[in-house]
């Protein structure tokens, strides 16, 4: 399956050959038409790849990130290659407050009328040093970015997600949020908290059945954060962000358009390891 947007996105096109057949057959350029999805960290890494991929399959993407120039580059690509209606929201999650979230919800409601998806890709690594030497102000900034901002967005956008259409919330996690590791400090602690937040939200929404919630651990991926964490590592040994797009699209399309993909989704609240899913 190819169309103009995919043909202009060779990194994604190269990965599609490895997708399971049930996914490739289900995804058409119109699969996500009429679906509005917020992607945080949309200017770089996995967030950038996901924003472009979602637009390729018809979604209107709200591009939320800290650096306007990076968001503008993604916005320009989407506008050039897809007929969708993206929006840029420059936002430093380290400074996010409830008033900002309320304004975002109002803007989404005014522009689109509804919201179906929220994907938390944005994250901050922080220093990799022993806890006894960890600066308290940096601890607070990492926790604010990786956990508190996620909570505020989930809470502030919940009413939009909880309207008539099926919804989905994805939290991008990490291996160090499953098993603590020395020197990973606030990043590891924040990912543990993120896993708990994801499970709580899933449990609170399971009975109503309108919103599915997942955490996804992509594993080592060729991103700027990975380079920061492992400066001596050869990035060519790592998968590119587009490697994970099959999984993200499976979860999002399967949640938002339930009859399109003929394969059962994991139970809401599941922790999903992208490397195992690919295997």
C-alpha cells in the first residue's frame, strides 16, 4: 500500500515491508480521517515520526512541543504531503500549568470540535548521576515534564476524549520505568510514575469502555535523547523511530476505528514492549 505521502516518507515506507499483513491491509490513506490526535514531543524523535505517520493515514494532528522551528518543519511536511489539518502548539511542558491546559482544550474544541487521541512522546532525560548528588531543582523539572504535565494533559483534555467517539491515550515509557537502574535518577523514577498513572487511568475508564489506555516501551531507538544518554554508542546499531510506527498505528487505529483491523487489541492498561511486539 503506497500513496503520495508515504512515497515522500522513505523512512516509513522502508519499515512497512515488515508490518504484519493484517495491519498493511487495514491501513489506507483514509483510515484516520476525522480523527484528531495530540502528539507531545512532535518536533523530534518518535513524536515527529508518529505525527507524520498519523497524517499519512488521514489524522489531524495537534503538534505539541517545546521548539517552534522543529514543529514548523513537521507542520510544513504534513501540509505539503497530506490533505490533513495540523495545528502547532509550542509548549514547554516544564512550565505547563492548568490554565495553559484549559486554553489548549478550548482551542481544540473551537478548531476541531472533538479529540480522539493523546500520545505522550515528550520526555526529559535529566542528569545521569547518583541520587545523593542529584540537584533538587533538576529532579523537579524532570518530574514536572515527564509526569505532572502528563497528568495535567490527561485531566484537562479528558472531557474532549470522553465524547461520543472511541478514544485512546498512549504513554511512551522506558525499560528503566520497569526495572530501576543506577544513575538514571529522576528519569527512571518518572517512568515508574508514568506506568502507574497509565494503569490508574486505564482502570478508571475500563468499565465505560470508551477510552483505551496503554504504555509503550520502545526500547533503544535512534533519537537525540538516546545520544544524550549513551554518547559513545553507535547510533547505526539502533532502529529508527519509524520502526515502531506499526505498533503505534495498530494501537491507535485499532482503538479509534475498532472494526478496521481484524486483530484483537491488548487489554486496556497493558504495558507493551515494542521489541517483543516486533518479534
